[in-house]
C-alpha cells in the first residue's frame, strides 16, 4: 500500500471538490496532517455547521441562518425593487458593489433543457407570488450573460410584461480595466449596441 | 452582513489551506453547501480520521496507521538499504517509481538555521540509532536539490562517514521529458558534472 488508508481516503474526498486535483488534494491532506489538531477541528466544525446552520430564505432563497435572510429582514432596503439572480453567490458579488439597495430573488439556476432544468425547477412561481403582492415596482434581471442566462431572461421578460412593472437587465459591455484590443467580438458588439448617448 | 456567518466561517477556514485563496474558498464552501449532506459528512469524517488514525512509524517516521508502517513491516523489502528523505510525502513519490525496495528514514525537515531548525529538531539521532544496529549496509540520501537539502546532505555525509557504509546521493540532471534549451544553468551544469561514461 503506497499511502496509509486514512490519508488516501482524505485525498479522495478532497479531490472531489471543484478545482482540486489529485496532487492538490494530496498537498492539502498532508498539510492538515501536519497542522495542529485544533486547526483541523476548526475546519471540520465550520464545514459541519455550514450544512446544519444555513438554509434558504423563505422569501428570496438567499442563504440564511434564520427563516428570512438579513437582506429581506432589513428595514433599510428599498422593498419596491427586486433583483433576480441565478445563485445566492451572485448576491454576494452584487452586494460588494454597494450599487443596489433593493431586495433579491434567487432563481436557483437557469432554464437549461439539456440539463433537464425547466420552469418548475426554478423559483419562478415564487417570484410571481412576490410580484402579485404588488409592493414591487421594478425588476432588474441580473442573470449571467450566456446562452442559458439570456434564454431565461427572455422567458422572464415575456412573463413579467403582464404586470405593471419597470423591467430592466444589467448592462453588458467592456469590463472595467479591460482592454478593447483583447476583448472578444461578442462583448465589443454588445458594448456598441448598448452605447449610451452623452 | 454580506455573507451568512456560518458560510463566512467556512470560507475563512478553507482559505487557511495552502494554495486556497478567498475566491477559491468561497467557491468550495458554496459547492459544499449545494452538495448532498452525505458528501459533506464523508469529507468531514475523512478529515477527522486523518488526524485521529494516522501517526508516525516508530522506526522510520513514515505515516502509518499501526506502530510500524507497512514498509517497515514488509518482509519483501531489502533491510540493508536505507533511503533518507525530508518528508513522508517524499516516500509516496519514490514508491511510485518502483525503483527502490529498501527501507526509508524520514528526517522531518532539513537543517535551516533561519527557521530555527537544527540537528535536534530532525530525526538524525534516530537515524544513527538505526545504523548502530548494523543491519544497514547502504544509505541513499534523497533530499531536495536546494540549498537546505544540500547543506543537510553534507552534514549527514560527514556524520555517516564514521560508519562502514556505502553512501550515495540521488542524481541531479535534466528531468525526463525536459528540454535542454529551457533548463536552467544550474541543472545543466549538474548534468555535465554527473555525466555517466558509456
């Protein structure tokens, strides 16, 4: 036996994680083996609590410790604007910008017939229920700028057109700090289509 | 609060691991959050057992489940040859080659005065004890080809010269599949010094 069995098992489990290959998993496992027991216990506890303590917000499906997430519970947020995102991780990214002060709605994915993700697999029904409550005046679609994200946006636009809402989609164009020379044709094309008159 | 506290904690703990930055840690934590509970439990258990079940072989300081490691316990190994390595992970790398059938001795590091690693911090005393038992006829030094590894090798050579032993050091030269054009000068120089007459 090349590697002691508990070490091999830890390597196997670690290499199941995304972007962690066999070699990285081995390095991580050997690092943990050399670390103090308290460090490993802290990691193990944090992973256990990650699964046991976090659930989905009953209103927007953001990650939450309580029944409703901090954003839905906050009294400082504009409850008339709703930003629709694919995943809870997108909320983290948007919150970092400090550009949005409304509420969110996490779809839990995008329409993808090839992966068997249809309308019923996403939290679209719950989105409509929230809009039916009439507090929401504006919906911003912030799905990923790819084929599935675009298809889902188009579907939602069609659906939401029935309601007296302002609907918008976040802009596509050159990323800040990006280089026109190295940007792909689709991005430059979008930047031209979405040009703003000054 | 941007990120739910248990998630933030898991991200913090994961990002303490080597080669895992904040962004990777967040991706890993979100992946685990989406995974089945059984997957996370398997990972957590493997990490717990990693620390609780693995100890160091009392003879060679290799990683082991029992008091002596599988290599020291094996009846198929040549007990007259000893290969000295820095870390237990080096044994895994050497065993993969199938070129060595002797026993190992893990130093647990290399001499490094700047990091306060002296002779007493390494398993050098235990190495001498094993050699005193007179079963060993040959010692192969397989430390890393860097400044500390070289210094430690030189120290060990001086120490082992007192004993009736065949002492050798693994060869340095161009790595297999390497390109002479892109090899560094030190490596090419070593390859010339270590040339083998045909």
